[in-house]
C-alpha cells in the first residue's frame, strides 16, 4: 500500500512536469494544505478519483482544470495514506525539487547507441 501511494504521488509530480496535469498543480495543491496535514487524505482521494475517470467536459474539484482520464489502473483505487506534518513537508519538498530531473537533454540518445 505504501509503495502504491508513493508511486501515485511520484506520477503526479511527473504528470505536472509534462503537463498531463496543470503545470505546478500538484505542487501548489500540497503547498496550499495546512502544515498539519489536515484534509490531505480527503483532497488526495478526490484527486485520485478524478484522475481515474477524467473530468470529461467538467473540471476537477481539486485542481480546478479539466483532467484527462489516466488509464492503466494506477488510480483505480483511491486509497491514500494519512500524512503527519513532517511527512507532508517531505512530500512538498520533493514536489518542489523534482522539475529538472524529468527533462531529457536534447542530445540524449539512450535508445540508439552510436
């Protein structure tokens, strides 16, 4: 359960970087929560539900933008781990730091060795 939850959070960080989620949406969501973590589980549960189904022509109640349907089953369960203040702070810090790690240099040729 812990690994699945962390994978979902990591995917959300990745998805905002490549703009499958609104740019900065996940990070800003975490930063807007009270430092105590109060409300975290409910907000994340709703976000995971919306990512599982997409919002169609409507908008996300959480991110206030239209969301795609993320198939593949990662968000099929809306199970969320409750986080305390320290854990939420660590997740926020990770979300703020991740950006450049997803960028591939234009010269990268991992799949085509010279």
